[in-house]
């Protein structure tokens, strides 16, 4: 009797608040040699997006393949939001397939990692904000003990970095003169100092990725391990995190495939949503995709089928962050349509960004009235500065995107269709 084929290990590395602010994504002045190396050895997605621009909703979509308004995590877990009772996460689904599942470091989906499907927690689950070096130490020790296992594993390594704040004693800042200020931020000393501190945290976190990759090599695990690197959402700056503009939902996504897998070409042009990760992994392993998963599988394309169907659009949403701030969007390769459901200022900054150095030099333009609808031509206006929703020449595309967004919300039973969404009961 022949033995069944051995499934590869999965090492899922995820950071907080990174967006795509990395050297391998073309950001000058960022020191990220380990992640850049991973990209050089694997598949780097150029158009990957989170399903939400804040922590728990983004991670919930990543780990369930379902949008926040459907899986229950419409706000941050520490504010009382929880998965629905029937939700199943990637660790639970892979455990059903014979995987040993373990967590090192951060998760932000609930109080009990075991309830999320992890058989083992390597670090103290009560210590949510551990330094990346401590998390990496624990993961390295765990890998040492698993090198000879025949049972495949899913090891999730979650780093709190590069979430604010950035104390200099932990994260020595870069030279402010050498940072690359993105076009949606004002270029002034406040912003440059803030970016320099942010990039100092990136350098420190990147070192830990290098240690993990080196240990996989030394233990002989690299050929049999699918390494996936990503982040929860966009960068922690105004007009990024907590918004549906691209800087708020764009994510780094890099995959180094197991030995013998054929890598696809042209990942830069392929739209990928975080809800696609669960179905892609399950499908690539020949495992069933549960009914109700919203994401699409890219497994055939990852297996080398360049003609495999891809996405024509991604959807993203926000309901609660620090306050109730409901919005939804649809993004195609060229266009972005945002629907805002409350009368608020243009930007509602979360507390960590409100207290940031960048905010001190940001002025108050973001406090002006927010429109109900926003439409942007991303080809001509990549930083989404000119709202075209009232332009007669754009009426047809506005109508088409609004219809697609409405259909998506109806199909996925968005509770916002029924009226304002109440906050969870604090009891």
C-alpha cells in the first residue's frame, strides 16, 4: 500500500500596518533585505489588497476567506467584536486535514487562540505586543523540534511590528533625509521624522524574517515549506490606515513555493484579495473549500496555468474602528468607487495616527465634509485626489461600479443594507 502524498508545511508570516512599504515594492530608503530576498526567491503580488483597513476585520477576512460583515469581525476584537459561532479559520481547516497548527506572537481575532483553531501557542497569548525578536526566538526554537516530523505543520508568526509607536530604543530610526515620502502625504520635517521611525521598525522586523528563513534552510525545511508573507492592511498614516483609499488597503503579499512547484509569471498584474488566501491554499492542497467562503482560488494559476481565471475587482469595507464609520468600496484594475454611509469629516483618524508626528504637520483639510460617493481613476490619479463622481463623462462607470458594489453587498448579506450596525454588547 503506497503512502498518501505528503502535504507541504506552511509558514505564514504577517506584520501589522506595513502596507507595501518595502524595498522590493520600490520604496526607496527602506532597509528590508530579508523580505526582498524572499520576493526574489518567490512570487511577489503587485496588486494584493486587504478586505478591511484595520486590524481585526482585516485578519478575520484573511483567516476565514469571508468578508468582515459576514464573519462577525466588523470591528477590533479588543472592543468586543467576535467571529460568528459557525466561522472556521485556516488553522481549523488545515487541522482537519492532518496539520499540526501553531501560533507564535500576535493574533487579533479573539481571546483564545485555541478557539481560532490553533493546537498550540508558542508564546504567551496574554502578551499581545511582544517584541519581534522574542517572537522569532520562540518560533526558531519550535522549528528546531519539528525538523524531523512527518506530520505537516502550519506555523503562523504574527509580529506586532510595524504598528505604532516606534520608541527609538527599540527601533533606531532611519535618516529622515533618505526617506521616500509618498504622494498622498505632505513632505515636511514632521512626516519625514515619522517615516524614518516607521522604517526603523521595518528594519528591525525584517531582521527576524531573515532569521526564520535562515533556520528553515539550516534545518532542511525550506524545500517542503510554503512561505507566505503579508500584512493586515495599509500603512499607519493619514489617508491610509482606516480608509478605503489604496494606501489603506494595499498589502504586501509574497509567496515562496515548495520545491518542485511551478511558479506563475506576471504576478504584478493579478488582482488578489486577502479573502482569496484560504481557498487558494485549500485548493492547491486538493482539500475541499467550505461552502460560504467568499474568496476565489488562484491555485491553478499558482500551478502555472497562466490562462486561469483571475479577479476583475476587489471589495473592501470598514464599519467600526475607534468610532462607527461605515463605508464600502469596489476597485477594478483602473477604477475605485467608495460609498460612505455616515456624514463625517473626510478622514476620521484613529487615535494612533491622530497622535503621530505626521498629524502635527498635516493641517486640517481632512476635517471638511465627506461626500457620500467617491470615484477615482487610478490610472491618471493613483493617490485618489480628484473625486470624479459628479463628472458627466464618468456617469456610466459610476453607475456600473455602484451596481457591482450593491450586488456584492446583497449577495454577501451585508447587514448595513438593513440600517446602522449596532456595536457589540459590552456585557
